[in-house]
């Protein structure tokens, strides 16, 4: 599968400069970081959560987990829970299962970005499949995410 046209069109409309890079097929964001030789804290992964009010995408580093309770307090949505794989397939039918780009806005989804991603000079995002990443500068990432909320919403993953 190639990059979903919805994503490439969104990036084009926003004037975002990026490169697409291929990597060995992977099954998780941690594995993607390893196979692409990218520091996990520079790989922005998407985590989709939902409640009765709908879905929200949290964008966090690949080496972190969303603190769901904290996210719920930040958003004023105390019943948030992780969306299941079936729901993700319904929401992102043009993406491979488990390779949702961290650009929920392209699909009309409310999005919130973890503050820690601001510390990187460049960032990587899944391109909608398990074989490609989008690479962009911090400046371009900031421009891409300029209209979304930012907060400290994650905690490092224990290894």
C-alpha cells in the first residue's frame, strides 16, 4: 500500500515539506523505529481513543504511552478508552491495520500532541503502511500541528 491520498493531499494543502523513506516491514512503532534506524523519541505515533463524545487522536513518541487518565482530565473527557482494531479499520480504511498516521486532522479527527515531541529537530510519522515513514523538520511538524492542542499527556514506556 502507498501513502493514502487523503494524507498526501492534506500535507500538500498545508504546504508541508517532507520526504518519504522506506524501511523494512514492521508491525509496531517500536519495531518501525528499530528497522528504520530512527530514535523512538523522534517517531510520532498515533493513539486513538474514544468515548460517547467521539474519537480523539493522541500523538506521542513511539517510546511512550498515553496517560489516559491525564488525557481525559486535559480534555474534560473522563470516560476515554483506547479504540479497538476494528474501530481503527473503520476510521482509517485507507491505511494498513496498525499503521495510522499521526495526522488525525487529515481524517477530520480532533488531535492532541504531547509536548515532548517539540524537543526533536526532526520527526517521523507512519505513512499509512508498514513500509514507509514521513520525515520532516521540527519547523514543518510545528506548522502541521499548529491548530491542535498540546499538553504533556504521556509517560515513558517501561522496558
